[in-house]
């Protein structure tokens, strides 16, 4: 019984730490941004440079790689997890953007570190039609320098990173503006 309480306490401390880190990233590190969170680089990934390729699987166990979309259409990578409050808040807006641009832009919602069953249950319960993919060991997130979620990376049809944001701010018009611009090309 005592070890169970210790486990819950440790989980609560980790959750609180993650929440503080995300808030730091969005509210302290980027205070000059009118909507917060836009970045020019994450780790080795930089706006204007080629996006690192990756391979993973989606909820139907189909193999997915970023290079599958090269030369075809832009891709929005959304790094998230079911336990992340801001991630969950961002999903309805992403779903609306997917419904508007889904034929011209690929939306890859990359879950960081959770099981296929957990992500599938979340997607089904919320009736989301985003293309959910798994990053079970957070290797993709690591390659992209993701230190806080949600993090979004918009890549053009040529595989070049065009826009990146850490955190979620409701009704931020910049993502839609970038999607419109890339969907026209």
C-alpha cells in the first residue's frame, strides 16, 4: 500500500514538473512573441533546412515515413501525448484545420511515448480523424529537439521546415496562415 502511494506521488511530481517546463517554454522563454512559442530552431532542426526523415507506424500498424510525402504535399507534425492538457486543448483546432486542408496537407499527430491502445482509445473517444502515429521511444521527438509538448513543425512538399511552434495558444492565426500559403504551392 505504501509503495502505491509513493508511486502516485512520484507520478504527480513528474506531471507537475512537465507542466512547469511547458509553461516555462511558452511563457518565459518566448515572451516577446505576440502569440508566444514560435521558434527558428529546435535542437538540430532549423527553419529553412531539410527536415530529418523518420519511420514509424500509425494506429493501423502501417509503416509511415516523412519521405513518403516528399514531392506530394506539405506535412504538419504535431508532437503530443494524451496526458498533456495543452495538447488535448489543441486537438479540436487541429481537427478543424485537418477538415479544411486535409486533401492538401498531411497532418501527422505524433504521440510521444504511449501505447498504440491508449492512443487509439483516445482518438476513438474524441472522434478525431487526424493521422495518429506512434513515437513509442520518443526517438522522433528527440531527433526534432522536442523538449516540451505540444510542439508543431510544418514542412513543405520539398521536405524543408517552414514553421515551428512550442506550446498551444488558442486562436493563434499563424498556423492557418502558413497552411494556406503552403497549400497553394
